[in-house]
């Protein structure tokens, strides 16, 4: 069981209690963290993360390259798929899917620089 992170912060319900998630929702959140974290930036696991922030928006086949990089960073989560569904510089909208669960997140690439 994990605590829901929404908009970069721990989510709480109307009573101020943490919102807990498990199962597919928990896997989707872990995948989101894995994609968003800078590779090598987490002290306890230097292999966690991705380098999507290193790609320039004007590169040819930008979306396909980001999708490949995310797939590589999610190798430990074979049941989770991630794909870019929209690009609007400097933001990416990414859809994470696991079984019948879906989570969409907007990532601001400028936050990585």
C-alpha cells in the first residue's frame, strides 16, 4: 500500500487524511515516479529514473524517442506501459496503463533543467 501523490504532493481527502492506493494504482504511481525521476538522482537506487529531460523538443521523432526511453526505464514494470499522448513545449502529457487502470500525468521538462 502506498500514499497517492497528486500534482507533486501527497494527496489528502476532505478530512485531511492521506489517500492510500494499492494494486494497479500503486504500480502506475511507481512507474510515474520512475519515468519522472532523473536517472542516477535517487541516492538509494541509482538505476531508478529516466533521461527524458535530455532530449530536445525539436529532435526528429521526439515522441518516439521519449516512448522508447520510458519503456527502457520501466523494464522492472513489465505490466505497465507509458506513452506520450500530447506534446506542448515544455510539457508532455503521458498516459500510464496497467491492466484496466489508466493514469495521465503532465510533466514539465523545464523542471528537470
